[in-house]
């Protein structure tokens, strides 16, 4: 009875220790530790059952050695799953730690390579050497990890610590990569700012050139209209039928006003004077032209030379110049022999022009002034990069404010005074110009 009481007391004390230990551990250990403790506790219970310490109405009984041996054989299969599960967990933790180390090494390679690229522009030899050594070192680490994986040597004594350290290293490498990218973007931003400043300067220069060109276009239009007024005056003095002349130039056009017939004569003069404008020297000179870059400089020098000189003085100074040949050719084309005879009663001016001389008359002086403006416009257009070129609008084209300017406003109103929806082009009075992607409007007469 005393021995049985001792076993009973001992059993109760063991229960208290186990219960107290489980309570204490559960209070301070996470869920993961609880599961491990549960498995350990289960193992202990199995061992107790095998060794014969089993409760029976509060009294412990000790099995015989034969029973213990039999129980060990029976319960061996029950103990094996717990060992396999622990082994799998350890293997998985080691694998996760290995993968974390691999990602950390790859991030380090990327950071080192980014540093290498950054050191190349602007060129930094010391930075390139340092970054190159870092790349080689990190690639060696990756190679070592590869060998460990192939040899299945990925066991870790402390996988949790290894994984945390690897993740810290990966974050450091990523941070370094982002810092380098930030520096690179900053340098690119500075480069773009300098390019933007350069383009703004080019734009201002182009705007000045365009404004300069537009100024000369307006001066040319003014000189053409001045010459046309003189021509119409001479025709009226010679008792020409201006209506018939205008109809022969632009047949089938119903002019809004009788005074608008002057636009037909302006159209005729512009058509003849601008024919060949896009060709260097109007294809009049047979001399070989220099290459494109030198050609622009030649035309600009010609522009500067003629700009401040009176046309008749220039013709007397350089009677064999390109401008002199242009004046002679265009006068003979524009003023037909019958027209000159009708206007002046003779062909004296034409004969002098054919002989290489230039008549000193009011009519020819007005023509020479107009020719000078057109020639200056030609030289200025060919000195641009890209070169300026002329364009005209086909008849019956729909009016567009982008490319056209109307010389009269009547076409925009219908007979009852309401706005006209779609005015059409009757003919082009003065051509327009293209300079790269910029367009200078042509002047048109609308019907």
C-alpha cells in the first residue's frame, strides 16, 4: 500500500510538472513552438506507453521487459512520421534560405552592373575598375551557389538567420541600384535641359529668319503691285480693253468688283516672274554650282550684296551677274513684243535688253525694282536650311486659312449678306512658301 501510494504521488507530481511546463511555454512561445511542443509531448506519451508507464485508475503499472520490447516494435511505425516531418521542415527552411541568398546575390550583381554603367558616362576609370571588381566578385558568389545547388549542399545550421541576412542584403542592393538610377536620370535631365535650351535658341533663330523672310515677302508683294499699277496705267493710255485682257488671263472668272481685275494682272506677273523660283539661279546661269553647304553661303552673300544697292546701279556695276541675267530673261518673257510695241510704239527697250544693256526708262526701272525684290527673296529662300520653296493652289480648291489668304472679303458673304459656307479658289494671285514645316500663306482670289 505504501509502495502504491508512492507511485501515485510520483505520477501526480509528473503530471503537475508536465502541465506547468506546458502552461509556461504556451504563455511565451509562438504558435510554431506550440506545434513543436505538441509533437514532443506526443512522443513522450508514446515513449511512456511503450516503457510501461501507463495510468490505470491513478496507479502506475510497470510492464515486463517482454511487453516493453513488444510495444516498441508495435509503435515504431507511429514514431517515424514525426521524424520525417521535422526533416522536411528543416529541408524546406534550408531551401528558402538558399533561395534568399541567391536573390541577394543577383541583386548585388545588378547593383554592381548599374554602377559600372554609370561610371562609363561620364567616363570614370577608377569607378569603372571598382565596379568591374564588384561585378566579378558577385558573379563568383552566384557561381558558388550554383555549385552548392548542383552538389545538393544547401544545408544551413541557422536557416532563419541566413534568410533574414540575405533579405537585408537584397534590400541594400536594390537601394543602391535605385540610387544609381536616380543619379543617371538626374544627369539625363540635365542633358535634356541643355538640349532644350539649344532648341529654344534654334527656334528663336528660326523665328527671326521666318520673320525676316515674311518681311521680304511683303516688300515683294508691294513692289509687284506697284509695277502692275504702272503696267495697267500704260495699258489704259494705249486704250487697251482691260476686261478682255483680264478675261484672257483668267477666263471664266466673275469678279466681285470691277477694280478686282487688277488681281488677274498680278497673277499673270507673279506666274511669269516666279517660274523657276525653286531652281538655283532660276536655271538661267550655266555655271556649275558649289555643293549644298557652300551654295547656301553663296546665295546669302548674294542677298547681302544686292540688298542695299539700287537695281539699276547694280546692273550697271555687274551687267553679267546672275541678277542681270535674271532681269534680262524675265523682261523678255513678261513683256511680249506686241505688248511693248502697243504700249511704247517701238521695241527699243527690248532691243537694248537683247544687246546686254538696260534701258533707263521709268517702266524698266519699276520692272528692275520688282525683279530685285523677287531675286532677293530667291537668294534668301535658298540660303535657308531647309530651303524655302513656293506653292500655288489649284482652282476650285476649298479655302483654308492655314495655307491661304484672301485678297478680298466679298467671297465670304453670300448675295443676301449671310456668311458663305465654302468659298472656292478662283486663282492664285501671289504664291505661298514652305520653309521646312512652316508655311507662309499664298494670296488667292475667291469666287
